[in-house]
């Protein structure tokens, strides 16, 4: 009597193919990261600034987008004089910048213009 056997089952093959696909996708992301890296440190946003840091405004006066840069840089627009995050407001002689969001919630910085 003849018993049909059919194709040989390989239960280990599907997980191996899935693992290979995950490896290829991960390697692709790694290659994109290496290729797109310009060697410069990432921009430090205003909420990470500390007293004494200088900030460059890459936005407008009405809608500022501030990034931390060196105070000797000609692009420096403001210097952080007080971190008023806990206080919530700056003394009247300072410009106030408030940024909402981030991991700590709201950040309030008291700034003075930098004169070059």
C-alpha cells in the first residue's frame, strides 16, 4: 500500500527568516544613521540652557526658536541670566522666554540681549 508523504516540514525555517528580516531592517537603519551623520553635535535647545549660556534665535521675534551656542559666536542674541522655571516670572529688567513641553514641563528663562 502507498502512503503519500508530502513535502518535508521545516518548522525552524519561518522563525529564521523572520530573524533575518529584522536583522536586515536594523542594519539598514544603522547605515542610514552613519551616512546622515555630519559629525556636528546635535543642537542644544533653550530648555537645556543654564545660567551663563548664550542663545541664538533661529525664529522670529514674535515666534522665537532658541538654541544654545557659544557666547563668543557672532550669532548669539541673548544671554541666560536667571532660570526662573520654579519662580515662574522674571524681574522686569529682563526679557522673558517661556517654553512649554519637554520632559520637565514648562521652562522660563530670563534673558538679556548680547552686545557684540
